[in-house]
């Protein structure tokens, strides 16, 4: 938006410059009042002036005079002075004598009368300026009435100069004035032709039949070689204003194709300065001539919409795809040049036109935003936090909290020691996230109703801050699971019913669980032991240790403490481990991993590992190879910091796709990317993702490569190709080689405040300007340096007694003390009135 | 046994030279005991000297009529112990919930004997090291480069026993009665000895000098039995409900105002006591005259030769003779025990009853000497509560924290939070913190921002007057900017001559919060720590120099600042704009969308969802968010690819704007307190 503004500032300042560079010798007062003698003697050769003669102001001429006066400034910019000539009563000369002369204004150049205007032709500033310039620029602006006249002029200009042809529905309008003002500046460069005949417009081939609006065409006659053919014309799309005409003429005057030999990022042309995009045709030595023709062809198509430049790749070292043949630079600052591979010239044109369309829309939006900027003061107090708003909309609903025990500072410790496991939700009753979690917590309570050995409870930290501080609760909300009086685990999973329920259930079993017999170990791997977990889908991990491997065992036990609640971990270290290790072909120390639902057991050898390594390794092993991405599980995969290869599907993916993707994912054990899929039926927000990537919904399923962590480029697997391992691999190769063009790039913008805050500092300064808020405040007045303070806390009171004391001291001692006596009595009578507030 | 005696006497001999402690506290009143508690908790080497045989000797005598005017609120409707301290003005701070004053008295204005008992219990239950019957009569310095402050404090008690300390905490209060000397002042009875039995005043006419709570308390006691009472003082009466200063005349004592204004014979007069003279006539009646008349006369002459004002001015106000004149002029700090090398100077103007100290409570004259309790009130005299138990219990804690940092390398306690908890931590504190509330404009919470504003450090109740020295005084670093959370009254609201009941005195709308009049939280934002020069040159009546931004949380009738739209939302916007970030909360679904469509995540998603702790939220809540237009429901949209790709975010924001329904505050309810 700022560049948009800048661009106008630029054009406007240019115009101002044009206008102010015209020599003016205006006096301080714009409308001079002179006597006839003074006026005629002041006339200078070549200088135009508009004069109005009057005896005294007749009431009828008043509005006319006002318009003349208003126009004085505008006319002065064109070197035309405006003079009101006061005729003496007895004067009967040519201008002063005749009664009807007072109904006219006279335009002089030097002392030659150019034209006289009836006052009703000069009805406003536009008409004054338009008519007067029209009269003065008689040669520069040809007025035509017939098609023949127009063609004659056109033919005469061919090969010599260009023509600006304007149609205005009537003279004296704002459009007329704009054309005349343009003619004043450009009249020597181009031939201006003006008409008020709508028929001429129709014959120029303009498809728009609306004759009520003014039109302007630029006729490229200078280049015209064929006398039989009419000159090429470029219509101005915008309304006729001085700025638009100026802009249009600048564009028409610019070279059709600019040849450049530097980095496009650095190139700047008239087009960019005027806020239009610049299209680069990337050329090579071999194809230079053809490229030049293409560039010219495109340039004609884009005339007035964009600039075209021809860039020789041989001269500039461009770090872009060799295949790229077109580049697009937008006038917006900070937007990088886009390099594209386009097939034909139409694509170039649509590219620019679409861009314009997009810009148009964006401009509209920006304008809306501007409107809203003003209204923003009213929006600041509208809640834009989805969680806070959702919770406050829900506040009237009473939550079923019966299942959850309320703990207080007094009951906290006793309650903890009474139950094997106490889950405590620490929350603040005024905090939205807490209340949102409390809702899920009630659902958990519902799920776990009747589960023995688990007590769900809550502590409102707003009521009992002491407990919360003691329990080291620094965030709202916090869930901790206390094991009978002893250690506690902080829940660090999703604030969600199922995950929390499963966490609570899994943490009931000690982690790792020591398995005594081989049967237990086998049952454990089958998910049948311990029985309280058999109904919960979970992944079971079994550490198999020989008695010798104590180091790995200790690390495993510590890892168990950390992962408690997330996974079940078993530990088996009997002498006959050999039977287990033989069965699963591992040698202790080793891990056996039984995924939930699956029948297979994987064996993983344990080398020397720290607890941290082991935790990380187990976490990694818990991830699926080709997962279905959901809102809940995305973070686990995000943490890998790898690009995503994600298949968006409306419903389940087909077996074929699943097989191929799985092959792809399994093929490389240390994948450089996360292969996954997303079910739009289950995770509808995926549509929002696609909507952000593509303008139109791609046909589903669609395979996307998105590098979330570096660059944020999004690539779409070609829709024509089948999703097979081979195809994907070769596509990925191409991506790697930089041969593909991203469909979009993720915004790397920071998250800024959604709305401004109340600027109280400014409000205070506005309201109390004399309060010296600035630190440049003079020293003497600071409270610390105040002279001995008299009783009274604030200024008003402080001053009162001190002044009186002063007065007492100033007077003579006798009178002074005499004065004190009645003061004792009089004080009450005087009693200071409460100042009205 | 002989050996024991010998070593014992040896000890006595060496201790006759001096007994050493790191910290010496003079006075076992409320502030001395409070300091002792913190020193004890930190296992410091300290001793408290008390001249009496029990703690709180001032309260054993004062107030003479035994009614404390610090409120002891039994019920607040809340269980929050920190919040309840806001309305418990008598308890000292401790971990022991038995030592809450409401367990000692059920009276709203408790008896002073209860305070004495409470202080005894406080000292004994907490096993504080108090040495009773030890009156420190002299304090001097011993230069020593090795000492903490370049000198030791040498204390001498009434038995010539010497003590040596590295740091001296003066908690002696202000106990020396103010007296005025004028001709005839020998006829004046002091508040400290005057009878408190109303019967002794039956049918008498009484003149009271002074206009503080002790004067009115005395008047209140005898109001019903006297002929009439007149009260003279230089300054006009200052009502605490108009000045918002608890040391001014409290409503509980103001019966005399009633009888004066209803012309029931009692009255108030203004005049300088220095100009007074009292003459006793033959009948023992006391006549008021002026020093001026006496100067011209031979004082030895009898009463008849002395001109009385009424001789010249026959309607002179105090022309009626009095039976008694009572002086109730308050107290001042005992400066007498300090050697001049300590440069314990009286304050200036109306603070001359207090020693000069810095806003850190350290003496201006001597490093390592801190003044605690009532004697430290010069910092906030006639402003806040630093001269009273409910104020200085917090300033004493602040001094202890300063000392822990200075001498023991224990930095000011702080908690580090993720930035997502910024709004919450402020809201929590302004709603419950008692220190901020009582010591408004004096103690402030400080939030030190960590780099990139991803986390912050929270420091509680730091003396705001030494903000510039924060890094040195706390041992914490503030390189990335800071917030200062403080409570303030409206700038022109309080004062003796102010009408505090005027119509529309309360502000209801958040956007006008800066005009709030009643006590409300104010948050100052500084991009860097203000310098000492900036602190010195701050505008008058401002507790702090000009900040880079400031936020007022609008005053609240219930002092409950938890309203989502009126309190929390504007605060969040302020914090967001200071930090240039988005502090909104998001459901996991939104974070999911952002993760796939933005290279960066908002803090809430980054610190929650991305770390596997997203807020999934119940179905019902997400539906509410969709209805509010703040969450898009993609399962419903028949997706037709409307809108260009880049404008997605815009369109959601658009959605946001279109659907958000302006919440019009219920004007009449908001302003109910005015009507």
C-alpha cells in the first residue's frame, strides 16, 4: 500500500514541479484590482491576462466574480493574471463605457484582445481554466468536428509526430480542463486534437458506445509508415484527470522495449516508477532477433499496462532456472522478481492482466482496510481471541463437575495421600485456556468414572495461590499426576480428552514395568498384560537386558520415568532372556517394539546410549512410517524438522496409493522428508491448507511437497502422473535440481499485533499539554528537589498555607500579629470552597 | 565448674568489648519483628534490641484509648490468602497461618492490647532472636575496610554493653512526642499522660492542640461529657477518605466534625500554635492569648495586666476560658542516639519528624543503615501506607531482598515464564497482590523481558524509586526492556480539598482508563532501564519517568480486573504492541493451519502446539469460535476456490471483522456506582 501511495506522491510532485516551473510573476494578491489606466499600462507583450470590468459590484455578477477569483490561483500557474478593473463612474471608454461589457470577461495577450467570454460560459473554476487555456492554445489543440478533419490531421502527422485525440461530451468540464492542462504541458511534443462529436469516437473503433464519458486515445503516428493504414491507437483506460493523462502520456512516451543488461532486481523504468509491472523477456544470443520480435509484440499488447524489457542472459549472470524465459517485476518494494517458464505470448499478457486484476482486488481491499483503519478504534474492544471468545460465549453453561474433586489449601495434602493416583488440574477461574481445558477434563472424568485408584481433582489458583506456588505451577493450566504422596508427573501432552485419558491410564502402570516371567513378557508384547491396559490401544516397548548390561538398563529405567504416560515400557532381565532374544533375533541389551494393533514385533539393538538419546530414539520409533496426519499428531512430525510429502485425500486413500507411498517411505530408512497423508473428511482444516496453496481447488487426491522449515516452498505433484514410487522419486529429483516452479511460497511474516492498543500516552498529552511528560523537564520542579515542603500533600493545598505564611512575614511585625488574631476567627468564615471538579 | 565460670567470664570480658552480629535491628515493634522474621528465614546472623521487656512497647501505651484504626476484616468472600491481606491491616507477613490477626480479634477495629499480644506471639512462635530490656543509647561507626559497608556499627546499651554489627536496621518508629513551646505551655497536658476516663472531663471546656487521629480520638472519647471542645491546628482537617491516605483523619474518629458542623458547640480553628500563649487566671481557667501581647508586657505581672485579644476584638473566637488544654501533636523519630558521624538528618518540611532516607530505605548519611517501619515513612508520607503495618510489612521485605542481594549474592527472587503467560501473570498479580495494592506508587512488580521476547522474568514488589539501580540492587539483568506494574489513584482525584463524591467520578470504559480515579493498575513499558537522571527529572506527581508506552487497566468497582473484554483484552493489545507480536490464544486446529501455511507460528502455537501441547478444545467451544467468526469450519464449506491464494489470510481476517459482534458495554451497569 505504501508503494502505491509513493507512486502517487511521485507523479503528483512531478506535476507540481511542471506547474511551478512555468514562469509566473503573480503578485501577492491573486486577484488584482486596478483602474483602467493602470491595467492597460501594465499589460506586457506575450503575457496573458483575464480582465473583468465593473463600476461597482452588481449583485448579479457576484457569483461570477467569485468563480473568477477562485480560478486566479489555477490560472496563475499558467502565467495568466486575473485582474478586476474598477471603472470610474464617468469613464465611457471601450470596456468601461458599455453596459453589457460588464457581463463579459476579456482575455488579452499583451494588449491584444484574444477573446471575450460571456460570464455564463465561466460558471466554475473548471470552465474558466478550460476555456481560457482552450483560447490560448488555439494552435496546439485542434478542434475537429468531422471524421475527414481528423483523418487529415492524422495523415499529416504520420512519420512526424504522435497525436493525442480526446473526446469530451462538452467543453468547460473537468475533463476538458484536464485535456487542456495536459496540452499546456505536452502541446509542443504531441499534437492534441479535441472533439465534442460522439460520432468521431465511434468511428475510431472504440467499442464502448457510452458517449457520456470522455475518452482519450494516443495515436502512434510517428511510427506509422503506411499512409493507407490509420495510426495505432492506445486508449487510456482511466478517467480523464490531469494525473491520469500525464501518466498515460509518460507511458506512451517511454520506449516500447527497453534493453537491459543488469540484474532485474536493480532495473527501474518509468513503468515501475508509475506503479506498473515490468516484464522481462529473457533472451539469448542465438535467439536474440526472435526474442526481440516477441518482446515488441508483447509490448504492444501490454502498452499502458506494463513495461517490457529485453534481458540478455549472456550479459547477466542470473541464478535462475535455465528454462525460465520470462521474469516479472512488480512495483511493490521488497517483492522479489518472479521467474517463470511460459509457453506463448498470451500467457505473458494474461500474467500481467491477472496480476493487475489481483492488484485491483488487493487495492480494493486495501481501501477497505483504510476505511477500517479509521474505524479501528471501535474494533479494538472487540474480542479477536478465539479461545477467550469461545469460552465467554460458553460461560452460562454449567459444567458437569461432580466427578472432579475440588481441592483447597487445607485438603490438598490429605487428598493426595488418600488415593494411589491423584490427577490435579491447576487452573485460574478467570483464564480462558484453563476453562477450555476444564471442559475436556470433565470429559476425561466421565471416561474414567469408576476407575479405581485414580482421583480427578482440581485446584483453582485464584482461590488458593499458596498451593499453586508451592507446587511450582507457573502456567495456567497445569495438570500434574501425583503418586501417593511421592513423585509427580507433569502432563505435557495435548489438551484433549483422549490423549489425557490415555496418559492417565498408562501412567497407572509403573514405567518401566518389571516383568518376572517369560509368559508375562510375551503377554506384555501381545498387549494382554497388564490387564488394566488391555482395552487401551497402545504401543508396547520391552527392554531385554542381560544381567550384565546394567548401564543400558539404568538408562532405560530413567527413560521410563520421562516417558511415563506416553508409552508402556516393560523390562525383562531374567537369565533366560536368550529365549526372547533368540525368538526376535536380537541380542541383549535390546528393545522389542510391538505397535498397537499390529501383530509384528520389531527388534532394536541398544548400543551405549544416554538416557536422553534413548528417550529420543524411543520417541522416534513411536512415529509411524507413513502416518495419517491429524491436528493431534502433527506436532510429533513437525519436530523432526523435515519437509513434508503429503497426500491430501478426500476420505481414505486408495490401496494403490497407500502401497506406493509406503514403499517410498520405507525405501529410505533415514528419510530426508516426512511422507504422510491427510484425510480431509477427518481433518477438514486440510481444506484450509489447500485453499492457501492454490487459487482453485486441485483435483483430489493431490500430492504436495512442502518445505515447512526452510524457504516454505510448496510444490504440487503433476496431476497427470500416477502416484507411483518411481514417478514421485523422479519428481523429487527434479525438485532437488530446481527444475520445478513452486505453486506458492509460505509467508515468512512475523506475527504482529492484530490491532493497535489505546495510546494513553498520547491521550494524556493531548488532554494535559502543559504536563511536561518529556524528560527534558526543568530541574527545580522535581519532587525530590522541592524546597522545604510546607504541609499539604498536593500542590493545591501546599500552596495555600505557604502563601499566607509569606504574607504574614512580609507585613510589619505588629500588624502581622494583630492580623493573626482575627484570622483565628475569620478562617472559618473564609473557609476555602471546594473547587468544583 | 570453675572452668565453666572462667570461660563464662572470659566471654563476658570479650563481649564487653563488643558482641558481633551481621545484622542488628533496633526495636522489636512490628517492623523490627518483621525484619527479624525475614532474617531468620534466610538463616542470617541477627539480633533485635528492644528496650522494653516485651515487643511492641509503643502499642502497650498507644493509642491511649486503645482502639486501633487499622481494619481487621474477617470476611471478604474470597479464600485467596494474598488477596485477603489487602483487607487485613494488622498482620505481619509469615508462613504461619496462625499468625493472622483475624485469629486474634473479631473486632473490625481491634483493641491495642490485642496487638501487643499478637506481637508477643509473633516473636515467640517464630522464635525470633530478640534481646529485651536492652535500650540502645548510642550508635557510632568504626571505619574498617573489611566491613560490608566500609564501617561497622557500634551500639551501646544502657548498661554500657557494646555491640558491633555490619548492617544496622533501625526500626524504632517515631515515639518522641512533639511538643510546642509557648508562654503557658506548662499548663498543657500531653496525649501520652492525659486521663482517658471521660468522667474526669465532665462539665469541662477543653481545648485540643493538634488535628491528627490522636486529637480526634481524644475528642471522641470525651465528646459526650464536656461543655464543648475546641481544636486548634495550623493546617485544615484532612479526611482520609478524601486524601486516600490512611494517616489522615479516619471516619471512625470524626464525631467532632459532626458536632461542629451541626453547631453543637464544638469547633475547629486554624492557627499557628507558635503564636499562642496561655494564661491561667485565679480560678484556674486557661485563657488564650497571643505571644505578641505578652512580649510587650512584663510577664511577671498578673493576669489582669495582660491584654487578651477580646479586649480589642470583642468577637475573638477563643475568648471563652478553658478548663484544660490537651496536646495531641504526634510523634517524631528519636535522633538523639546517633553519633554525628552517622549523619542522621531530619527530613525537610513536613517530613522533619522522619530521618532522611533514599527510596531504597537506606540512610542518606550512612551506607548500610536502613530505616524500617514507621520511621521510613518519608518515602511515601501522605501518599501510601509505608508508615503503617499493612504497608511497611512489604517495604521491610523489599529491604531484606536488597540486603540478600547486596551481601549474600542472593538475587531478587524471580520466576521465568514463557511469553504466552505474560497477560496472565499481570492479571494474576493485579488481582491478588497485596503489596502492590497497599504500597501503591511505591512498590512495583517488574517484568524483565528476555531476548526476542520469548520469555520474561517476573520480580515482585521492587521499590520503584530505585528503578534506575535495578540491575545492581537485584542482581537481575534488564537488557531487553521491561514492564513496571504499579497501582495508582487518578492524578487529581485525592486531596483534602477535593470532592471525591462528584458525579461521574468513576470511569467505566476501557478506552478512557487513563482517566480512572480510584486505585487501578498501571503498566509502564520501557525499552531500556530508565537512568538515574531520568528518574530525577520525572514529571512531578509521576512515580516514574516518561515511558515508551503506558497502559491503565480501567478502575473497577469490585477491584476485580478479570473481565475478558474490559480488562484483559486492552491489556493484551498493549502488551502485543509493545512487543510487536500476537499474543492471542489459538485452538490446535488454527495452529495446524498456521503450521502448514506460515513459516512462523504465533507464540501461543509455537510454545504450545509445536511442543505437543496444543489446545484442542471441546467440540462445543470450537463451535462457539466458529459462530463468533474467529474460526473457520472447513467441513461445511463447499470449497469452490474463491479468492486468490495470497488473500487467504486476509479473508479470514475479513471473516473475523464481519462476524465479530461489537460488544456494547451495558452503560447503566458500568456506571452504576455513580448513581
